[in-house]
C-alpha cells in the first residue's frame, strides 16, 4: 500500500515545488515576458471589470471600457473574463490574479501529464517527466503570464490523457470527454489545432487502422474537437465580423526556402529547452516503447513541425508558441529516463542515491535560475513613470507613439491610447509580407491633426532616419530626456 502511494507523494512534492517556484515575485508588473501580449489581455480584463464598477471617476470607467472593446479579438476572452471575476472578488484590479490563474492551470496540466506518464512508464520515469515539465526555467517564466497559452497547454495535456484513456476503451462517455477537452484547447487558442489534429489522428489510426474513417465514433470525436472553435469562428467572421482579417500577415511560405528561417526556428527552440535537453528529448523519442504512447508523443512533435511551416514568422520569432511542445518533450525524456532507471535498478544503492541527488540538484538549480531571472528586474516603478507621463501629456490629447509594447504602457497606466507608430522591425515584417510602405507619406498622414508624437524607443528612432529627420525638422521638442522625446505636432509646420 505504502509503495503504491510513493509515486503520488512524489508527484505532490514536485507539484508543490513547481507551484512555489512560480509564486516568486508574484506581485511584479507583467512586463518580464512578452509584455505586449500580456498588456493586451490586461486592457481587456480591466474593461470587463470596469463595465459595472462604481466608485471610480466616470471618465475612467468609460475610457477603460472603451479601450477594452477596441482591442483586437483573436481568442475568446476566457482568461480575461476569469481575471475580471477575480478582480471583483478581490475588490480591486490586481494583476497578480491572472498570474495566479495561469500558475494554477499549468500545475493542473502537470497532474494530467503525470496521469498519462503513469500509464506508460515506470513511476520513476513518470516523476522525471513531471519534474522536467515543472522546473524547466523557460517553462517557469512562461507558465505564469497573462495570456491564454498556459490554459491552452494544460487543456492540451488533459486532451492527451483523455484520448489515451478513450483509445483503451472507446466508450461514449470517454470519447465525449476526450473530444470536448481537445475542442476546448483549440477554442482557448486556435494554434492548439496544430497539436490536437496530429494527436487525435495518430490515436484513431493506432486504434482503428487505415479504415479509421469508416468508424462513426471517429467522426463524432472530430465533430466534438472542431465544434467549439468552428462556432466561435462562424460567429466572429460571418455574423459579428469582428474576426475578419485575423489571418492577415500570418502566412509566409517564402520563408520555407530561406535558410535563415530554420536557423531562427532552431535558436527559438534552444532558448526554450537548451541544446542538451533538445538532443536528449530526440533520443528519448526514439526509445519510446511500442504502443499508443509512441504514436501520441510523436504526434506532438509532428504538431510542432506543422505549426512551424503554417505560422513561419510567429514560430521563428515568438518563443511562447513552443509552449505546447514542453509536455511532449517531457514525455519523450521519460522514454530515455525509463532506460536509464531500468539500468540503475540493477546497481548498488549508493549509485541510485547519487543519481537521485544529481536529479534533485538539477531541479533545484533550474528553479533557482528562473527565480533569479524573475527577481533580476523590478518593474513596479514603470507604473508611476507612465502614469506621470500621461499626466504631463494631458489625458485629452491625441498622441502618436513609438514606444514600448506598441503603446500599451501609456494606455494602461497613463490612460492615453496612442496611435502606434511602426517600429523598424514592423516595417521589415510588412515588407516581407509583400506590402509597400512609404515612411515619408505615412509620417505626414499620421501626424496630421494630432497633438503630440511620443518617442520612448530612441534607438529604434535612430533606425528610422527618414522619420527622425522629418520630426526634428518640422516639430519642436517639448520634452527631451534620456528616455523620452515628445514632439509638439501643433507647434510646427508639417
């Protein structure tokens, strides 16, 4: 009895350790990891929270609601809605609440990972997979962000476990549960389809063979997976129209023939996993036992390849797109760990103790590395900086901004929603997509009738000499510090 409980005790300890590692610096501002994406969700959540809030200035309530509605709708606002509910329970807008939600989602995903691994690997190998999933330094940083990705990844793992159980005995309750879990993952964020699709296809082929398409339950499973997102997409594109154009600037097939694209993709993967873990995961994939585990875990890696070619630009530039690969890498490593642990089982106790100490030391160092990264920079002063800057500019002024995170910091803390001026990188992406942009004509059009042009990305302005020269030649600088240049568009000659 005690021996059977030991793996669960180990899982509980690992989950507690993973939770503690993520709670470090919980109250800091969400600027440590892809702040543009996090502040996008923060603006939406604030708008939902302020919609029926009393006791605040009316201008603030109206502006919060308006800014939230102006945000582009890509995924359903599930995480933002949950966060707004959390704000109401807490009695104020607290940005640690969405962070705590993402941490909880990730840890629940870890439970599903352990449940799956226990079905196919030894207890020690299953615990190794869970430990990797919980203490990978990048995973600690990326699993506590105000974004839908941690929830999507957790649902993806639960869908993997649900499908695995369903393949063992495809009863209708199990099939419905697996299908809905897969459908929810895609509903939360559509990029999950690149992993869910190969995963479910591999599973039904393994279960039913080449004639899988003749099986009614397979079609029912596919309908359950596709139905939530299909309904949302039909509503957003053909009924409401709010999702129209969301696929623009996402497909870059010309990258497929560019060796630089593959180098960037590889560098992104290395930044997430590090080279040794990537190679070990690849080796573990080859050592997976025959059966559904090999099919399903391999399908997860196939999903990474599909996503890489379908979303070439984002895969090679947005490291958080690799988040769904982490659980599959963890399970592939379990295949390698199984071989090593089986070999150690025949060795003397001292060697097994040394191996355990090495693994615990590695886990501790990984968690400490992530904690040090989280505490390296204190972003709390940013709130006061942008609040003061908003007051200096004037809440009633119209602003064009070349600033951090596409102007979100000024919008969120300064209560001014600026017109975003493209960075040099944005100009490059648009040229890659086939667009032709005239910077001189664009600067004249964007400054016409507006009050100020704000620059806080001074180095990026240097990379746009035509724009810089135009601003300096036509408009006076009313603020010039090491961080802020503010041009008065009303006091010059365009």
